[in-house]
């Protein structure tokens, strides 16, 4: 284990509570008729796990005693120091001395109504593994391979790293191993990010019974906790979380308070314990971590509960974990699916989205540690994973600088599962290309010359074309971005980029876009597209008589296809329109008009994702709302009638352009938009509908879209979702 002390040893070495109470004379009261058992405790690690050669010192305090009949309970706490540095605190601990009869009929852990309400209130989330595997049942042989440092043999080649990397990321050997079998449901549990069942087969003459205690063999709670530690370590490896660092250790999570409740003893009479683990949190920030709630069972009875139990992968002291000055690091451990070394990886881009920008991009960005700075989108709206190549020099914002980045598009992404057909939606095409492009300029240092200015990133203009409709489920999207121009003006830095996206070597999406970094003062003076003048929507200017209103609550019929097919509006994240007024022969082109509305709630899902500490609605979702209205128009007018097994698709070979001069904020209350149908073209079983559109926040027109287009075509793809 590379000289590291397991958590069980660090915890168990605090046996001083039993030593102290024995020194105080508890045996005079118990007369050898009662035995010690721990009931409750809270653990907080304040530093790294101890290392070989360090001396641990425990300062213990017994805070009070309680006598219940013949049973003595005592409440205590301790602080553990490694070579003088505080690393572990145990507090609010309770232990007691019990008779054989009292221990023979344990109550088990009792889940209260408060516990049930807390669990019912949990919301589902999602976490994308860094590498995927089909091995969700780990056998004893698999665990032995993980103890030998061979995750690639257990989970598949994408989990393997170069020889010599991460030698310490392995399970303990057989003597200390406290788990024999693990079953994983990666999307199970109340949070949707993991439900794990693990087993430990007990041997009555094993060392862990012989050592604890003489004439009173019982499995130490610290050893039960060690089984949970090892299970969560295996889960981190299962998710590929080790791939983002070259030389790391498993550590506890500093500052995390873990609650432990023990309501039964595990003795040589028991043949097996079972862990039921529900994962509560998975994150790469600040380092790859898992936090879980755990129940330990004897048969059907839960006897131990551990809440807020966490494990982390953290680099060893003095080893590389981030880009150096200039931003071009030595190899940091991550290769893509094709085996190419990544320059920076998912850990760094998680920090670029919602963490420490110095960790993300290098020490030049440490200047933003205290102030607000631009971030790329995070969570459900982050669509770039790795920087593979950079051709350019930090601080030199010259035209021609290039960056190659990648995004792994998972088969179970929300935008496939919630779409009416599992194809990539326009908002993801736009966002993955734009996020990759802006990363090039930001990484080169677009804002570093004015570190005192708190900039915000805004997209201004763009034009993009879907060259080919490719099934991207499970594929790696490769972005090639080129810087065309940088211009610094008062309160802003403007940059223009060209980009193309490919998968398996085939280009499928191209575009060009202008971004700006704006100071707070510059953003405060936005006047929209019409220099602060209110230009009314077409419906207000023309007051047409034949207006039909369509309401779109969650249960609206338009969100399902009565034939069981895929010609319907998508819901979930895509539900972006509440109401549409339709004029069949209206609009600027006289071919159809839709006026849409969406009530904006301050807690809309996308505000937390876009951006950290600078919440605005993504412009791509405004475009997506327009596309939903176009879908509604096709359905309402029966334009797809006669197409066999129809499904919606993005239009290929149509160059859509956009112009943004403002943004939707949390408290704007409402957005509205106009859609002017300009062409309806039917070519056999292919329908193309093209429109122009405008979008308003209260009082200002802020988006202008040209040639927004959708298609309807037969669904001849195999559903892999």
C-alpha cells in the first residue's frame, strides 16, 4: 500500500478510551460480567492518512457517565496527531458495558420517520464515468487483481494506465481485505449515481476475531468500516476516477463528518456480513471523491449504519497534478479511448467549470482564487472533457492558434434519453463546439492582462452547419478550434473562432463564432439588438384575427405520440415553451407564425450549470425553444403525414446563424419569441421546415436567428438507448 496506513488502523489505534476507562476502575463496577461495545461516534479527518514511520498521539477526554440500571455508558472524544499534526477527530462518541443477555438480542438499527423523509426528499442526479465497463459483479479474483494494481484486467483496457502510474491505487492484500464480492448498479440508489451490495464471508478462527478481544471475540467496528472503504475504492476504480492523476493515493475526505451507529455485534457465530451502500455524491472536485450512506446487515437485520462516509483519490505530495507555467504539462496520466495522451483531462476541466482555475489551467490563473472569473459550463451542460493538443503560446493571442479537444458522448446522456428520438439535439451541437472554442482563447490567457477585472463570457454571433447527421451515442467527439482574431476594446476582449467537429475521423459539424469577455460595467449597458428601443413582436404589430393558442403544460398531448412513435415534443430538460400562439398564414413570409412564451423561474436547472457564479440562460437553449415551436408547427399542421414511422431530426446542410445582444437572467420572469416560417419543402419522405426567429427578454429583443431548420424523416435507426 505504498507505506500508507489504512483508515481502519488509524481509527482503531485510538483504543485509548477503553484504556482510560479501565484505568479509572470500570472493572470494579462490572466485576468481569460485562463487556465493552461502541454505540455511536462521529469521525472527521483533518489531514492525510498517516504514513509509515510517523508517530500517532491520541488525546482523549471522557466527558460524562450515565448509569442505566447495571449498564454504564460513557461519552468521550479524542484528537489524533501524526508527528504533531492533527489528522483525525472522534467526537460525540458513546460506548458502554453490556451483559451477554443484553447483547444476545440486539435491536438493530432503527430507521426513524425523519430518516425516511430525508431519503424520500433526495433528488436524482447523474454522473458520467470516465471509462465504461460491463463488469458490475466483482468476484474474489477481480478483487485480487485490484489488489495487484491491475484495473485494466478487471474493467477493460480503457481503465488501464501506463506501467508505473498510480502504484498505490490498489486494494489491500488478502489479510486485510474485508470484502469478498461486490455487485454494482451504477445508476441505482435514491440519487441515481450508485447502489452497491458487498459481502464479507467470515471465518470463526480468523485473526480479526482472535485479536479483538481476548475471551470476547467480536469484529471491530473499524474493520467493518474498512470493508466499506475498500468497496468505495473499488467503485472509484470502476468509474475510471483514477485515470486523471499519475501518482495518487486513496485518502479520506478532509473535513467530512461521518456518523456511525452500532446496534449489534458481529461474532464468530456469524458467517457473513452484507453491505448495502447508497451513493450520495460523486464528484471530481476538488479531487475524485465518493460519499455514501451505508447499512451493514447480519441476515435481514441492519446492525451498523455509517452516514456521510467518503473516500477520495488525491495526488501524493510533490507530484504533478496540474499544468505548469505556460500551460503545457508533462503527461498527467490520462489517455483517450484511442490511446493518445491528453494534455489536460476531466479533473482540470471540472475545475475550469466550477472549481479552482489554477488547478484547471496552471499557476497564472491563481490570481482568480479570490475573485469572480469566467468558467465554462458545468454539470448537465458541460460538453468538453479533455484538451488533447495546443498549438500556440500562452500570452500570445495570435490568429492561427489551434486547440484539439474531446467530448465523450455517453449513450445514457439526458439529451438522448429525454429527446423524442435519441439523436443529439441542436443545443449540444452548439454548446460542445462553442465551449471548445472559448476554451482555446481562455487557456491562452485572454483575460490575464487584466486580472483585476471580473469578466463574464458571452457569445455574440455565430454560424454553423450540420454537415452530416451521425449517430453519436457512445462516440468521442473531437473538436478542432482555430483562433481567427483577438481585439481588446474598452471593458471587453473580443475573440473570433472557426471550428469543426468530427467522430471516427469524419467531420459532421462546422462553424464560426464571436465571443466577448465583458466587464460588469459593459454588461450593465446592454441595449439589446435595437439600441435600447422596444421593437414589438409581429403579433403585437399586426394584431391578426385568426390566432390559435396552444398551452403546453407537462401533461400536454403534444409530449407523446398517440401512435407510439417518435413524432412528439421532448420533455424534461427540453420543456422550454409553456404557450404558443399560432397564425397559420402569418409571419413575415406569410407561411406560418408562432409566438412562444416561457415563464422563467429563478431555479431553472440551467442557471446553476451556466455559469458558476454568473448564472445566465444558455443562448443555445433559446434556440432550442424555437426548434420546439417548429416541431409543434409540424405536428399541428400535419406536415409529416404520409411519412412512414416519422421522427424529428436536425436539418443537414443548412447554415444557421445567430446574433445575441443580451441574456436571460434568473429574475427576468419571462422570455418570448417569434418564429416566422419561410420554407416548407417535402421531398418524398423527407420534410424540411426553415424559419427565422427573434427572442425577447422583458422590454428588449436580444436574439436574432436566421435559417433555423428541422427535418422529419423515417426512423430507420436502431435505438441503442
